[in-house]
C-alpha cells in the first residue's frame, strides 16, 4: 500500500468534505424541508472519521466522532438546527480543517488536545441529553456483557483492492475498535497458475465473529469505501440456518462471477490457451487448502441457534462488473503541476507551428503552405481542448461566500441571504485566487453600503430581508461575473460632488454614468460619512480594479436608486494564450491584446505638436501615448501609426512605428529582473524565435487619462490666474 498516496488522497477528499458540510449548514432553504441535507452532513462527518481512523489520526477521529453524534441526533429529529447550533457546527468544521492542516503539514507531530478543541467538544456534548456513543479511537469498554451481541461477517474483497491503496489490516483494526473480535479466518479463492499470478491483486476474504453492542449499520460502515465492488454479508446474532444458507449461496454466486471476470481479463491479455481456460472453468486444477466455508457448518453456539425472526438481512451486493475496470468513472484526479506542464507544451507547439507557417510563406511553396495550414487547424483544436483542462467551475469561488454573508449579516444585524446562480460556469483555474479578493470586497460593500437595515427596507416597501446575488455566464469569448444587491443603489450626484471636491473631475464637464461610477475605483475615494468595521476607509474598490487589470478584466456598474446595484466583471476565458496584434517600436516587437484594440489609423502630421496630446476620432477627442517617448527613445524618422485601444469604456491611442499583424501569443511570466517593469504585463516568443513584450493596456490608458486630467487642471489654473 502506498501510504503517501493514500494520505494525499485522504486530505484532498477531507477538505472537500469540510466544504460540503459548510455548504449544507449554510443552505437555509434545505432544512428542515429536505431531510437529505441532514443525511449529507452526517455522511460527511462519518466519512472523515472512517478515513482518519485508517491513517491513525486519533484526534481527528475523536473530534469527527463527536460531530457525528450531534449530526445523528439532528437527523433523527431529537435536536432542532437553530442559529446557535449552526454557529457551533461551523466552528467545529473550522477546527476540523485546522486538524487536517496540522496532520498534513506535520505528520510526525502528535495530535494533542488544545483548549479550543476541549471547549468545542464540551459544547458538543452539552447539546446531548443522552450519553454519547463511545469514541472509536481509543476503544472504550462502557457496555455491559449483557448488551454485547455476537455478529457474523463474511467479507469478500474485489481484486483491485491493493491497487486502490487499501490495507486489509486497517479494516480489522477498525472492527476491533467496535467490539471484540471472537475469531477471524482468512478465505481465499482459487489461485491461478504461477505464471498468471498478479501479486498486486487481492485474493483474500474473511469470515469474522464480532462481539459488539453496535448497530448493524455501524458495523457495516467499516467497509463503506470498498462496498461498491465487494461482498459484505452481516448475519444477526440470532440468525437461523436459512439465513446462513442464503448467505452461502450468495457467496458461491459471487465467487463464480469473480472467476468469470478474472478469466475475461486473462483471455484479453492473451495469457491463456483455450484448453487452460476450459480447465479453469471446470475447476480441474489444484485448489488452495481452504475454499469457501460450508454454509451449514457454523458455530452452533446458543447465540446463533435461538432464532428471533427467520428473516435474514440482505447482504450489500454490488452490480456485476465483469472486468472491474477502475476507469469507468467520469472523472480522474490530475496533479496541477502535470496540467501546467501540458499547457506549456501546447504553448510551445503553438509557437513552433507559427514558425513553420512563417518559413512556408517565405519559401513561397504553395503545397507546404497548404499542409502547414492543415497542421495549424489541428494544433488550434489541441490548444482549445488543452485550455478547457484549465477550466474549473466558478463554484470553487462562490462556495466561499455563504459563510462570509452569514457572518457579516450577524455582525451588522441585517437579515441578508445569498443567492448563487450558474455556479457551474467554467473559469480559468489561475483566476480563482486572484478573483476571490475582488469579489470579497464587492460582497462586503454590498452588505455595508448596499443593503439597508430592516426598518429602512420596510419603510421603502421592500421585504425585510435583503438579497445578494452572485451570477456568472459566458459572453462573446469572455466570462462575466456579477455581484448584485437589492439595496439602496448608488447616488450619482453624491459621487460626482465628492470627485469634484477631490479634484478628480472638472466642474461643468458632462460625464457619462460609467465615467462617474469609475471614480469609485480611485484610491482613497469614499462617500461614506463614517468608518465601520467593514468599509468606509476608501480602500477596497481600488484593489478590485488593480486585481482585475492584472487579469486583463474590466468592471462596469449598473445601479438604480432604491432598487439595487450590479457590479459586472468581464474577464478573458484564459490567461495562457491570447490573440494579439504585433507592432514595432525602434525595430523591437511588442504585442497588444487583440480584444482591447478598436482600430489603427495614421498619425496626423501635426498631432505631436499639440500640447494636449489628443486626436480627433470622428468628433471624439482621444488622448494618446507615444511609446518612443515612454521608453526614452529618439523621435522616429518615418510616419507613425496610432492604435486605438479601449478598456472599461475608456479609450486612448498608442503611437507606434510599424503595424505587423495578428499573432497567437503564449503568455510567459516576466523574470525577477523585469517584475517591476511598468506598462508591460508579460512576454511571449514569436514564430521567428524573437521575444516580445506584451503591453499593459489598462496602465497605458490610465497614464493617458492622468496626463489629460493634469492638462485640464493646468488650463483651469491658467484661466483662474487671468481672471484675477
């Protein structure tokens, strides 16, 4: 058994189980109407406990066991899930995560009880009016001998058990914690000939006698992780002979099915002749010393001979799976590092095909150009398929917010619920962490500034409880994420007045609604009259803007006074490969993201002589930046061009030397030496092997707007001086 692999898989699944438990606790609409919610919470705690027991994580087992007891009583209706109990279980779930992190990163350190763990365990036990069941690790002998019952288990494991990372002894150790193992006898099937023996396959089973006061469900749960493909038969303490006979028949049937499946695998591998297969089917080869037990030769002790009701329990039987192929699942786990390497290889393939295309065109070979075009089509398909592997459901981000809204609503005293729509929308996995902080700020602002308190909402004719909605969808090659609230909306006039007071806007200049809303993203800008624990300090939305710019995204705001506000974040589908436009400045190649380009025009002859550095585009004055001046290069000798770019409804021009054409750019991160380089967001390798920098269009537009605003202030000061 690969212990390290088993531990890694356990921690991955345990963190997911904790997330599921938190989601279930915060899903107020599911309980008490949907009993399956309680079943889900119980199964989550039970699964973590069982897996942790197999790895010897005793403190995790004990803590999860206490939660399991509480959730079992919730499921049975003995307890009602109120606000206090939700908060307690959320705190316990956080403690489970802490225990998992401690066991994952410091496996050699003993797991000891801390004051926080003891306090939570005490609170859990304080909710229980009946004594809790004994913790399975370490075993507690708290039952009397009269309460113990003798159970009989017949266990037949599936062949790929070892390959799936399970340890047979772990099941036996776990059973020993549930009671006393009276006897245990190994049972093995017919051994194949030595030349056909696969040492990684499991041929063992067990006949076990167990004296325990536990319920049959509790005993059978020991084998939950292998029950899908194994035979787990449990006979009650007072089972009659008919029950044993039925169990024997089922075991014999399963043995035949297992043998048939084994034969199918051997025949598929061409390791058996027809005569050998026929001989094995007839059983005409030496069997092992022990075969299946006689269904009637059982221990005739009184605990088995006194029938209560002649109704045997139905064994847990899987659907027949002839070959037991583990690849039948819909999903497989892949390490993120392997996925990143694949994407990098695909990126190199895109660069190589671009170079081949360039060489074919330079040679003027029509047949070669046609062949390369066909290869390019295939490469583009591989690129698109590979990029989809980087996509994850945006639910990985959205699932973090029910807990946040729950805590903020309690902190502010507001009745707020969170609705999540289209959580299955895919997003590039590299955006997950970078997008979390912007959404966090927007949700906190919605709670603090957007949603009114209950009295104000009732006075305005609204429902007492406010609603915050998270939504996501794909639109025209981009991902759109929306954060909406049904609160008071944004006061445009208040924002404009504040911007004019801070010198960000010129009085008398007509601004569009989006231009006014963009002031909210300026550092230090806030219209709040006071400072709260959540917001009001003028920080937050500028972080949103900065993070979105690093993702090549943009933000728009839609707001209606008295009805609510929607922040709409538009992001590219992927950050790995972009469609770009290649330009040159002083014989150096640069790339502009194609989705931010509007058009290319000739630079007017007298444009560089105007102090305003603006050009008229069909009646609209657009500021421009000269890259030669920005990079401290001498003026150009030849006519130049202007590339008009757009970001967040703000336009600007970029003056360049030459226009080359469209390229597919595989984004490469900048090294440490260039990490602080301004106005550049990344780099790429062109088809001819030359490196090229990718321009940071949002920063360039911001620079152009700052220069424009500076000129406006200078002009205003000049007019003011003339008047005096």
